[in-house]
């Protein structure tokens, strides 16, 4: 009897995206970054490495090579079963990494103009992400899991903007 492969979180997330549609490694990286990049970080090299392993395990299959030698992959039935097993497991505690929080925590050691620039830059980033998430609102079914995840993304972006504004008021830029 063949044992079921253990999936790491990167492999599991790749299978989840491929369950929705066939994609190349490049497309997967772009989709992950656009949709869940604020909460889940996967590099292109990780994606290509995992696609190779998933193909060896029979969980994905490659399709006809497209333009510029881009290799699309699709999930297999074994991959669907492996994904469903993996996604049903408890996810464990969250692990958030926000470099700006370190800079704010150690603000007394950061030149005020540097901290001000970081706050300005991150505020612009979160405004852009909030707009992106708002663009997804019309694409997801209200009450669906995708909708619930999107709500978290919207709340996170709004919270970050409010937090940055609060820090900004408490730490005005010195001239």
C-alpha cells in the first residue's frame, strides 16, 4: 500500500491554488502575492521546487508547454485528496513578521526622518493593498470562505493604516 505524502504548507497552498485552475509556476507566484501575499509568503524558487516534488509524487501533472517555454501544471485526483487531507489539519499558531513594527519598537535608535519615511512608504503600500482587496469584493461570494478571508485582509489593511496614523501623530517628523 502506497503511503500518502506529507505536505508542507507551501506545497499545500500550491495544490489549493491549482485546484481552482491550472497555472504555471510564474502565474502561481503572482496569484499568491496578489491574493494572500500579506498573510502568506512564498518565493518563486519555493514554488518551482515544490512543483517538481508534487509532480514526482503524482499530485500535479504538467501540461503542454506554452509560450516562452512556460510549463503549466494542473492538480491530479491524488493531489485533490492530498490537499483536502492537508487543509483539514489544524493550522497552528500564526506567525506575523512586520519589519515596520521593529523600527517603531526601536524608534529611539532610528533617525526621525527615516522613521517618517518608513511610515509614509508603508502607509502608501497599505492604501494600495486596501484598494486591491476592495477590487476583490465583487469577485467573491458573500458568506463564502473566500469572503471571510477577504474580510480579514480588508480589516488588516484598515488596522495598519489606523496604526500608522496613530504612530505618525505621536512621532512627528523633526525638521
